[in-house]
C-alpha cells in the first residue's frame, strides 16, 4: 500500500507563466553541460505542432533555436551524460505520423544522425542508462499499433536489445535510477487498457517489480531526483477526462504519495530534474477544462 508522508518534505512552487507558448506533449530533458532545462516542440492546438527549442535557467525561458527537427509532438527525448548530447527520436508530425528520425542537440545546434532503427512511432518511453552508457527506448504507438520492443542508441546506431518484457504500450513514464542502476518504467496504455505496473530494466532484461502505488494511467511524467535518490512521478490521464495532479516517489521497493497539490491535473507534461539546482522542473501539458498549458513549476525540498 502507498504510504502518505508530510507534504512539507517536497513542495511545488509556480516559477513562471511566460516563455514557450502553451503546449502539450513536449520533449523535455535536463542538459547538464549547459546547466539548463531543454525543451523542444509540442502540440499547440488541434493538429498544429511547433519545432522551436527553448532553455530554462531557473528564472527565465529563452528561445535558442527555431530550426532543426520537423515540428512535432510526443517525441522521445533524453540527455546523454557521457557525450553531452541530447537525443531526440520520432514523434507525431501533422504530415508524417510516426516519425523515425534521430537528432542530437550539442548545446548550440541540431544535427540529424539517423533515420533507421526503431520503426516510426510516438509516445515511446526513453531515458539515458548511465551504467550501460546508452539511450534506452521502449514501446510507443504507430497508427493503431503498440510496441513492446526495447532499443539502445550508442551515439552512432540503434540496436534492438529486447522484444520481451512489458506488454506492448505507449505513453508510459520512464526514468533512470542512478543509484540502483535501473531504468524504471510505470504505467502506459495498450489499446484501450491502462496499467499501473512498474517494471525495471537492468541493461539485459525487464522485471516487473510492482503493481501497486499510483492508479492505472498513461501520459504521466517521471524524472529521477538524484538528491533524494528516488524516482518522481506526476500526473497523467485515466481516460474519459480523468486527469491527475498527484505526485509520487519510487525508492526501488515502494511507491509513496507525497502530494496532490501544486500544478492543476494534467497529462503529457514535460518533467525533468535539475541536478545543479536540485529541483524538479515541470512545464505545460493539457487538462480537462483548460486546454493547453504554459506554466512552469518547480518541486523543491523543504
């Protein structure tokens, strides 16, 4: 069972409401080399997507590029700590649903590196595995198809490393537990079925480690809090406009709910952990009544 702890340990604070235009399904990660949160693209209304790149320094958003990958939403995004590059894969574009291109951001500009590897898809889960020194991608959607394949990117090529593990799904939340050396995957949607399973990838295989904690959902967001040594999970959707704004932590054994206050209920947010300022950063998403959001929040230890 989930254990409730005092909400004073971690506190959400709204940091900004200006910057990128309101949007959902953004690609967001923390770029440690520049000590900035990096945001790319997203959906801004209907089938309209954007392809701009922004940085958050803890006080202000600044646009740093408007060229690079095609405008898209639901792309997969992760920061390669060893090479100092941000890796972007796939996503959904208005004219090309299910992209399969791979791009990298070096801190100044975008470069396309591949258009082979995983088949075109969106809402695939991706994170950087420091232990294996490679970006790991799982699942995703493509035109009515759900995937359960696992791929790894080493900076030059994609290699499929597994086709067994979690049931095929998209919209799962993912993060890398640096202390335990495990990729943590939670939830997601397989067709019309939601799950609240928690799985971990040790670099060779997947193991289901829990089916209790947060309720079943998809399009939640996860990040690893290196200061508290725990995985954070926020929000998501359980279909029929049931959006969440609960915040949970995973210590490798148990899920603990720490808050249901802060950002309004929403899905498809950007969530990262700023290792230099030791706080989680959340941006945007979409909710039941407010449409696309453009607010920025930070989760800070008290």
